[in-house]
């Protein structure tokens, strides 16, 4: 993604200058003076213009700049200096971003404390009638942020990782169960709607890893099998992710360890693999690689032609995209539509902008073995697909919002032409999509497992930005214990074009 070209000071300066020029131009154009209009309208106008100056990413630019540079302590400091961050409409994103940074700093207990606040906020947030009404005459940014479905799931991924690092496997499994509960609720809510993100294969896969690490091989087998079926049936078709080879090995091994001979033989035949017995003196390393950064939300707009109908009905139409939305706009005392003087309007919608990662692939190696890190979750692709799935609902809500704003403008013009102009400007400036999203998530989650003899080991992570030799080699030291599983997470933040 193109890097933002301005900082906060420049942004505020630009807005201040533009407000001054717009105000001077407007009153000169209408040959009138400010005192003729109530101050509240000017305040609405000024606030609207300032709020329209930037996307959410740009308003948080200082934090994201430090985060993308890997200056994590500075990033946390910036979050903490924003006194309103934990109480305003963006508070959930404050909790989520801080939870990620604390996780990356190895402050797992603190990370879970802040992420638990995020969890309770998601569970407890209720629709506020006043906020809903305000969003209909301004934009969705006036409401508390409601996360995307996959963001609700990944909240529990980070909590589970924190508990794993604290060797609290039971608590980590609670988070995996919360994922399944969350997805079941979301599926009930989206019943009858297009919804490709119905199950989360990686959460089932992670559950299997945790069960196996705690010695519960039967439940590990069930989780691995559920993960395999979701990769096979959903992820391959919808998100382009094949069943990881590592998962196939884990499924066969957990069947063997559970004493499920028929299931072991079935999957050996299914995958064309044979069970390989590990050394009794070995332990395991599960290496989880969070690669790059997920997409950020931006906005795009469509111009609609308003086609007048009878009985107060109008149709918002866009021939280019083949869109038609009938809306009841009401009628005046003469039986005419309240939108009779308006022929076209602009409506803003959210879209994702991809941030391609710098590293295309990676592997881990020791002096004796090398294994590729396989993609288990493509967060970037899931984000795009889930927004596509709900775009028709997004279009309908946006058209309703624009219609109500245009009715208000038409009514204001009938009372006072100058007042109508102010409302028109405010409408144009507040027509804004919700560009908020969880922007510290990785582009993808990748993993592998290697068996190592008990003792001290150096493991090298090699990242490839193209073909040929790796462009990153990072060595990690691990103490491997017999019969135990060591989990390690590593996040590379580098992207292309930044």
C-alpha cells in the first residue's frame, strides 16, 4: 500500500487552511454573512470538514509508523498518550492494537488483560438508538466500531497464543472453544446470506496442537480432522489454501497415538503418506510465522442518479454497476417527492487496500533438517472475501443514509436557500465510509513442526522475497525437552512499497 504522505501536524494544517478557504468562498459566493445562520450549522460544517480529511489509518499514522518500523515500545507509548483512546468510538481498536504489540513484546499477561477487555466489549456492546440515528445523518464512523467476523476470531487466536507462551494450555483451549462458539453465532446471524467464512480451519488446527502438547491425543485427532475437512471443503475453494502437509502428518500421528488403527490407515492411504515414528528422546518445536500486515480499509464512491417515482418513491440507480435501490423518500403536501429538486448524489463505501508482504515464503532449518513454513490462514484473502459477501447489505445501508441526508437538505432549502447550502456542504463532507479496521493483524499465518533431540538447538528462520537465496536469516535458540512441545511465534512486518 502507498505510504501516507502526511503526518498529523500537516494534516491539521491542511484541514485548518481548507476550512478557512471554504468558509470564505461560501459566504462570498452567496453574498451573505455568517450572523444570518445559527452557529450550530457552522460548527457542524467545520467538524464535518475536519472529519472528512483522513481515513482511520491516516489519523493513527504515528502509531502505525512506529509499529511497522518495529519500534514496539514507542508504539505502545503513542497509544497510551491518547487519553481518549480507551473510551471513544474506536476503543475496541485501541484494545486490539495494544494487545498485539504487548504480545510481540513478550508481555503475555498484560496482552491478555487488554484483549480480555476487547472480548467483553465485543460481547457487551449494544446498539445505541442515538448513535444509530446520528450515523444515518453523518456516517458510520459516529458509531462504536464493530469488528469484522474474522477479527472477532483472531482476537481469540492472540489470547490463545499468550496462554500457550505462559504454558497455560487449558486456558488456551478455552479461547479455541470461544472461536467455535463465536462462529456458530455468526453462522446463525448470517443464515440465508452469502457467507464464505463459516468455519476457521486454523483455529481447529491450533486446538489440535494444544491438545497434543497437553497429551490429549484423542481430542487432538478430532481437532485435526475438523481442520482437515474445513481446509478441504472451504479454504481450498474460497481462499486458495490447500491442506497443509504438516496437518496431514499430524492427523496420522494423532490417530496412531490415540490407538485409532483404522483411521490411521485410512488417512495414510488418503494422503499417500506413512507414519514415521519419532525418537523417544525427542521433543517438538512448533514455529508459527505471522507474515506481513493485513489490509487497511479505504473508501470508494459511486454516483447515483435519482429517478423519481410516484407516492414518494425514488430509485437510486447506477448504470455502470447495474445497481438499483428503491427508497421511500416521502412526499410533500402537493404529492411530490421530497427529493424532487435533486438529480444525483455520491455515496461512499468501504474497500480494502492490500499490503503485500515482503517475504513470499520461508523455512526453518537446523543442522539436520529443513522444513517449509506452510500457510494456515490467509487473513488478507479472508478480509476481502468477507467484505464482498456483505457488500450488498453495505450498499443498501449506505443508500438509505444518503437518502435521509438528501431529504434533510431538500427540506432545508425550502426554508432558507443559505441554510440548504450549509446542509448540502455538510452532507457532502460527512459522506464517508467506515475506514476503521484492525490494522496490526498479519497478512497470513504460517507454521511447521520439527522433532528435535532433547537439548540445546539453534534454529534458523530464512525468509525469501523472491527466488534464489534468502533475504533474511534469523537464528533462534531453543531448549528442547523430551516429550514436550515448544511453541514459538515470529512476526515479520516488512511489506512491499513501504
